[in-house]
C-alpha cells in the first residue's frame, strides 16, 4: 500500500516547496513516488494542494480520496482537507496559524493528530519563513521509509539557488528540519485540539486627531503604505496577516492623518479617520 | 468591528480578500473604479464584464452583474448588451493581452463605430497570469520570460500605444485617456469622466491604466513604483487624447 499524503495551505506558505522536497527525498531513498500539485489560477493566495504517494511498488494513479497523512497549514484550507480525513488518517496541523474554531469544526473527523505550533517555533527561534520546513520535519519523523539524511540533503539541494544568495539560509533550514523531527519524537498526544485564539492583533491606533485602523483579514503585506507615508510613520510589525506576511503598524506620535496609506492600499486594509 | 471607509460599497464583501497578488496595481485601479461607481450611484444599472488574464480574477469582485469572456470579447459583448438595453451602464474591463493582442480588432472597431460603452484596459507590460511573457506593451529592453535578453524592437517591434491609436480613429464624442493606478486623484477623475461620457450618451470611452506587477517584474514595492511611475510613463505619456468639450 502506498503512503498517501495530502498537504494543504495558503499559496505562498511553501506548500509546494515542501511537497517537492518530500517527493525528491522519497525518490532518493529508492521509492516510487507521485506528486500532483493543485492550485487556483492566482499566483499568490488561494488554497494550494499537493497530492503525494510514496510506495515501494509502482503507483497506478496519482489522485486519491482518503489520505494517510493530512497536513494543513492554514485556516482556509481546513474546509478543503475535510473530505480526505478517514479514521486512520494522521492530521498534522500548524496550531499557531489555524484558529481554534476552524480546527474544532473537524473534531468529529479527526481521530489522530499532531498539533505543531510551527509558526511560533519558527518566529521565536529561527525565522517565520521556515515554518513549512518545521512541518516537513514533523512529517519526516512519521515516514519511516525515507531516511532523515535524504530529507536533509534534498532540502539543501532544493533551496540551493536561494542559499547561494543568502548563505545563512542553509543553517536556518537545517535546524528547522531537525527541530520538526525532534518535536515529533517528543510529542505527547493530548485529547483536545488546540489552535490560535481569535483576534489577538491590535486593530486600531489613536491620537487626539486621528484614528488609524488596519484589517488583518484583508492586508497582504505589500508595503505600499510604508512607501507612501510622507512622515515615515508606518513600519512593518511583528504580527502577521492572513497570508503569513508582516503587517504594517503606525507610530501615532508621527502620524498626521493625511490618509495617503489609506488611498494607496490596494486591498482596502487601512482606514484613516479624522476625529 | 470598526467601519471601513476604504472599502467601496460596490465591492462584494464575501469575496474579499480578493485574489490579486500583494502590491498589484490592478486591484488599486479596481478600488478606484469601485469608489467612482459609488459616487455616481450607478451600481444598480451597471453591467461589468471582465476579460481573460489576471482581469478574470474580478469575476466576483463587485456586487454588480458580471460577465466573463475570452480574449477581448468583453467589448463586443458589452456593445451587444448596450444595444439591447440602452439604459444600462456597461463597463468592459480587460488587460493589455486581451485588448491589444488577441482581441485588438474588437477594441478598434468599437472605437471606429463609436459604440457608447466604457472600456478600461490595464497595462502592466506583460502577460501576468500566465507567468510574465512578453506582451505588446512590454517596454524595449524589458525582460520577460519569452524575451530573456529584453525586448528587441528590431525583431518584434516597438510597444503599442493604444489610446493614441484609438484617438486617431475615434469620433468626436469619444473620451480617450491614459492614467496610472498609483495617482489616485488622476485615476479617479479619468474613470469618472469615462463613465460620465457614457451616461451622457456621447460615445465611446476608453482609458488605459498603467499598473504594477511586482511578481512578474521580480521587483519589490519601491522598484515597482519606480518602474511604473518613471520608466513606463516615459514611454506611455499620461493625458487625455480625446475629450468632448462638455467633459473638460
């Protein structure tokens, strides 16, 4: 029987990157493997899926209806993966990215799971961008057929072009993979699903003249507001928007309430109101 | 939740965040269009058609009747709609691929016949949805996936100047202009004029909006702004090429 794996997440989170690494690592370990990427017409955003099968025998057909390993990285993809969960499925999800309410809706379906706070681990110890590699590390511990060495080699091979420009990425991705694998080994399963609590980000900032509001559910982190600000009051904050990219934050001592950021925002994610 | 004044009333709430990439100039142009529709209060009688390419991502953008067609056919579709129902306000929204390449004949003939519709064309200097191939609007020397050494004008010609071309053949009542998505005031004024021209029933209205494509240009936000505001406006001058006296 082939191991059937489905990985789902937001476009831009690195779903297809980890899927490619997994596929190549399986090939390197001498397995038969099939990989079917599936995403919408948009180049960024939208739910992105990857169907993967790993087997020691030939694989006749790349699609499947129930998966052995269901990996999900974002709240929006929870709805999509619902149909792929069977009683034997192991659900691996990012508990620092997915809202508790969304994952709890799948309570009836999920029998076995690993809740990985990958985004928190990544942003505290490494960099938010390697959250997907941590998830891959957790997945690698479940796939006993593929050696960990092959995973390590393939990560470096797949990211070789990026490592050439930024050499520090080599160490970063390597430790992310190891952290993920260690997390899986030390993981003690609990019986309730955990997730992100809603609306922890601050939305509104005020001074005596202006109220400045941001909308994390619309913001895509394009940084046009930062460039348009004539007094340089806006910078990137540490908190993230729905795409997992940084959100702008305003220094209300500098803000003059001109509304340039509001006008240039292509997503309607900033509102400036004069009092 | 705080009220969002930066969200046009004619935009559909349930389909947001919209599907455009971060920093896309097209969504900025559509926000301006949404605000102009709000200001003119024409949402209930407007019909909106989007072409194929990145512009098809707007098929659920507005709380307005919407049609999606292929390769520049938005123009004849909207002409047909206008003929059948003259009280409707018809907006044909397309990209430079649909309007200037595959579907160019529709745009040219609509301008020649002086059909009373509003056509809005986004110029981002490449075929963005398919991955950044060379378009008729790609600048000379600009790199694209099908022109890895930059556009060679001796082999494939020079960039097309749509509004200038249409102004040559359009008739007196036409409104033809070019604007840029990041100049909000200018962009809104020209969209408003283009729609007002149709409401007044003078004739064909066309605006080209210069846009940004950070993903396919491989630029960050600052470089995208620089490229669209400095490089592109050098080749594609902003302005009104044909404007009825009553609108000016």
